C-alpha cells in the first residue's frame, strides 16, 4: 500500500448529536442543576440566564408518579414529549438550548484531539459582528489557552436543531494533523 500523505492544513473537524428529550429528562430530575453546572461554565450560565430561568424557579423539577409504578421516575411532562406531546413549553426550549451546547462542546473536544479539553475549557459565545442578521448570530467556540498562552483561541461552530435532536460541527486548529507519519518499515 502507498504511504499516506498528511492533510495539508492544520485543521480538524468534530461533530456530535444529542437527543433533546434525554436532556429534558435529566433537567426534570434531582440532578438538573448539577448537570447544567457540569456543561456550562459560570460565564455561560450568566449569559444564558433568561434561558435557564426555569431551573432557578424550580419549574423544571418533575413530580414522581405513583409508588411502585415502574416508570415513576419519568415525570408526566416528559412522557408527553416522548409520546409526541407539545415541544413549545419552556422546559423543551431550555432542554434544546442545553442539548445544542452539549453537542457543540463535544464537537469542539473532538476537533481539538491534541488537547485534553473539558466542558469548562470551552465557551460557546456569539461572534462579535455589527451587521444585520437573523436570530442571535453565528456561534464561536472560545478554547481556553494552554498554560503560557497569552490569549484564548477560537474555533468555528455550527449548531442545528431538528425535531428531537441537536447537532453541532466544529472546525478547529490542530497542529498534529499536518505531522507526517513515520515511514513504515518494509521487510
């Protein structure tokens, strides 16, 4: 087999998909705040305060079903969504937002495989453009600089939602991609 030439640019691509109803079930459970704190850093929680308001008001806490019921851990509102119920309530919107951020951070971690990134090493924010646009603008991933770096780096992110899924793609700088592989020994 012929040798493989390294990709000519120092970029890497990561992608991820997340089921919104799964995130919704987590948000209705007793560990909702802990889960959100694990995914979103303090800066992100402050920037998304209005989207996370149901968490602080306790409106996401589910009420368990009847004792002895095999599905008593699944709140009625989650059962409604799983069976095709309304996806226009605040709970669904919060779950969709967090699912998008979860997918974006997972994609960024995959795109930066040469680093050992955590969710808190990545901040998803809006690009700072002063132009007319639809919605809130395209996102960008701020990747925490390595020790000794004087600034953070950015990576391109795209987040999409469709039905019960949020998906994200990240393109980031990865210098290890352009390193030529060691020649194979023949023999």
